[in-house]
């Protein structure tokens, strides 16, 4: 019996330690203004900025659009992460998803309420393109004439240069989408091209397998011609191809200082956009609205827990009190997981947690009802407790397993909003089994040394004796 009481005390001490960890690492409670383990709140709770971009996939084969959009999402996520914006959500909306028939990228930046700052984060991601010489002829003459006709408007900013078709170069399929890495090197003597001088900074681009094949094909078809390298719509290098280049490496040289070359390498490695994007809408969620949502969620959780505690304490008496303690420890475990994983909490995520709290209560009710039946058959409290847990386990296991399967399906196929709900709900159901089967059982066993009338009354339920 002493061992059981020591285990019960140990469970309470662990619960207290977890509670202290949560208190001491939460800003505004025991923690400082900023904490490494503070709760991560989504856009709807913390405030922030939502940006919607239109992706121009007109120059990409229809069969490759999906891959290009996935690559665009990955690149933007890497770029934003360099600026220290955590818990960013980047969603792809393909043409079939929206009525306008456009491919879009939706970016949510929690905690960033300055739209200009948010746009700047995305805008600093470079678009890398390779273009070949446009053949001379009537088509080129027309494009040159069209360009000269609006040249004054381009200089004044009325017409964007990027909106005009390049009269001198033709786009190729080779873009930053196929870039594996960029490195900074310095030429040695005559290295890096005929015009290179010793110590000149060079940016060496290394492509993946598909990019290497494209680069070899493009250079092989354009020997003794210019192949222009464009960055953000402007040519940064126009080398003459002397022979087909194998190995998947391209060199940019002669156009920048070492500092500029270093900056370009960093930008390219953080991700060159595989397709051009255009900002079409912005939305800002103020911190005050987020705070109201947090307060409403916490208030709803407290009210629900309070009503639940009163009912379960009235109906199950002493086991009900143990169930309430187990639920508190369960909640502390969940909060600790939210901090350590970490889980980005949204309004939907909080709803998933509250629902899992009901699942935790359900497990305790199944156990207590089985205990009641065992005690009615004349078993001692200890035996009824052991049998109650053993015989309720199969029902608890099956119900929780079906709930976790549902959570996995929702997380796998759902949108970001649904995934937030599924994650907290699935974690909650998993932890609830631990709290019901281990925490509740250990605490109950630590107080069931006697089988007196008083103890049997305390372990009875409802209005029965």
C-alpha cells in the first residue's frame, strides 16, 4: 500500500512540475515578455497579415503546373523563415479551387501587422531566368517598335517593364526552379571567361539533374550566341556560349562587387522563385481581435471544465474528484505538448482540444461505471477498481482508436484550418488514454486501502447509498 501511495504522490509531483513549467514559460504569467517555449498562436489568435499572390504559369507546361506551384510554396517558406517569422502558413490554391481560374499562393504571417514589411519579405525572393537570343525578323522588329513606343512611359513608371515582351531574348524552361545551390568563387587568372581578371567574384550556379539536362540542351543549341541570365526581370549576365556546357554549372561574373555577389548567393540559396507572382490582395488581423478570440476560447474552456467538474463530482463522489485531478494533469500535459512540439494554436485547434477533453472524461466514466457494477456484485473496492479498469479498457481502446483514425484522415486530406483541429484533437485523444488508464488508476489505487462503509459510500455514485 505504501508503494501505491508513493506512486500517487509521484504523479501529483510530476503534474505540479509540468504546471510550473507552463506557468514559468508563458509570457504574462510567470514568464518574461518573450519565452522560447511560449504558446505559438495562429493568425486568427495573435493577429498578423494575410497575403494573396497570383502566380503566372503561362510559360509552364500544363502537366508541370502543380509541381511548379509546390516548388513556389517551398521556396517562399524558406525565404520567410530566414526573417525569423515562425509558424508561417503558405497555401497553394490551384485554378480548379477558385472561380477566377487562377493559380494562387496564400501566405499567413502571424505577428506581422505591417503589410509593407510582409510584402518586402516576399518581394526579396529573386526570380532567376535563362533566355536565348530572339531570331531577327518581322516579329522582333514589331516587338522593338512596340517597346520604343512606350519607352517614355516605362521610364516614368506608368508602364512596368516586366509587362512587356522582351524584344531581344526568348524565355526558356530553365528557371530558378531547377537550381540546386549557388556558391561564391573567385576567378584565378583567366578563369571565369575571357574577360575575367584574377580575383573577380563569380557566382556559380549548380542545377539539379533535370536542370543540368536543360542547360546542356540550351547551350548546345545556342553555340556562338548569347544566353542571358535574368534576375527579377533584369539581365545580370549575357555570356556568349562557346560550346555545349555539361555538368549542370553556370557562371555569372563581371557585374558586381564581392559584397553584391555574396548577397546574390544568399538570395539564390534561400530560393529563386520558379514562377513570377503578383500581389492581388492583403488582409490584416489586428492584435486586439486576436486577443478577443483567445479570451473567448479560454473562457469557454473554463466554463465547460467548471460545469463538467461539478457534475462529475456530484455523480461519482471521490472517484469524480480523482477524475478532476486527472483531467487537470491531462490539460497540463496537453499544454506542455503545445509548447514543446510546438503546436500552432488556432481557434479550430482550441476547439479540437476542448473536444478531446470530453473524450478524456468519457474514458473515466466508462471505468467508473464498470467499477460500480463490480462493487454491486460484492467485490471489494480494490478488486472492483482493478476489474473496472481491465474490463473498460477494450471499450476505451476501440473508441479512442476510431477517433485517432478520424483525426489522421482529417489531417491528411484537410485544409490548414482542418489540420489545426485534427492535430490538437488527435494528440488530445492519445494523451487522454494515458491520463485515464495510468493517472486515474494510480491515484485511485493510492486511496483504496480500506473497504469500510464510508469508503464504499464515497465510491458509490449518483443518489445511491
